[in-house]
C-alpha cells in the first residue's frame, strides 16, 4: 500500500480479530484467547456429566489455555479453533449426572437436592429462572410401567446440560445471552415432553431406578 495510507491501514488492522471455533465463542483481547460457549462441552470439561470424546487435541488445548488464564472459565487459543471445533462435534447431550434414562429421549430427575426443591422444600435453593429449570416437568402418572407416579420429574435428554445447572454445575462467569435466562423456546411446557410415547421405550428402560 502507499505509505501515505499507513494510518488508515493501521486502523484497519485494529478491526481484525481471530476466528473462534463457533459463532457464540468470543475472542477477548484482554487474554488473547477465545471463550468457550458450548454448554455440553463446558459441563463435560467440569466433570459434571454429558459426553465428549476424551483425549482430543481440542480438549487438551482448552484445558491448557484455561489453566494458563486461571479465572475459572474455559479458554482456547485462536490457532486451535479448528481442533476445538472438532472437539465440539464429538459432544452429545446425555442425562444430567447421576440421573436415570427413562427412554431414548427422556430422563428422570434423581438429584436429591433438585427433587427436594421441585417438591417445595424451602431448605434447598435452586435457580428457578435457569433454562434447565424450565426444561423440567412432572412426569404424567402411569407412564413407564408405573415409574411415574405423579411426583416424578422428567426432562428431554437433549437438554441434559441445561439441567446440570439446576443440579449444581458451575456456569461460566462470562457467559452471556440466553444461557443466563430462559431461552425463547423454553417458555411454558416443553414441547419435547408433550409428545412422549411410552411405547417407544428402548431397552434401557429396565435400568431406571425404582426409587426415581
């Protein structure tokens, strides 16, 4: 470029930021890294459940960068974005940690503190406005061979990582947007619960705890 345009070029350079692994991941100039936003990956990295491939370069990059920053959030260097994207693709929703699988689409709430809160126990406090709370509903009596007796709570398995937050998972302190409140598709009854069909139960129904 013409040296006479050096100032304009410098201003242009300042607009350039590295690309992160996902649109919701944000680059923070203060640390020179991308902040992880994938809820399933975050819960898995915390050791609170969900399912991701272990030992992947992306997961290792996140652990290493997060340890370097040391603020309790999950970070990764922009040059590892492709590896982190591969790691994200390996992650799938499961039931929240220690919860039982009712069928291939639904889970029962077995966490004792969460159950106590849902039943109105004032000695237990949960975030009533979290997306995980709005995913939980009362399982209709008589379903799943009587496992649902009117006092059993359930939720869609694909929202297991949100329910983790109700059961004690630590949310990132820098998370922004819908994860801090009720998502737009979470208002009222969850549509994933209304179309449940007990006749579509898979072989794992026998593994549901009798005390659920």
